[in-house]
C-alpha cells in the first residue's frame, strides 16, 4: 500500500468514526411507555365514568394520569372485576388505575 492510499484510508476511517460518534450523541432515546397503563387509559376512554384513577394514593383524573411522564412512573396497578371492593362495584366502577411515581 502506497503512502497516499494509506492517508486516504486513515482519513476515511477517522471520518466514519467521527460521524458515528456524532450521530450517537444526537440520537435521543424515547422513554418506553408502560403498556399496562396505555391499555387501562384506552379502556377508560370508552367508559370514563367507570374508572377511578390514583396517583401516589391520591385520587386523580384521567387527564392528570395521562400527563405523568413515563420516565417518572415507578409502577402501575390496575384493579378490575374481582379485585375491586364492593363499595366501588355498587357505584358502577369497573377498573381502578393506580400509578406510583418515582420520588
């Protein structure tokens, strides 16, 4: 390999490395959505009066739960049918969505 070809080869490899590094720095990762929460919210849109929402054990609204950033969610629990207490069933509640956030 002649010297001019070596310079061209090294320059090309260096350029590709820099471009890869810059692209990796610019790529933003989107926080993964909680599929359980997405399904519960979708179900509650169909019948909003049949769902109760709690954020950190405080009763909340559908809109407030939707606004919680997914990166701040610690866990989600959805209670349905048999797991809902009798007092809620009597009010027509079919699901309770409980969101706990990271503190």
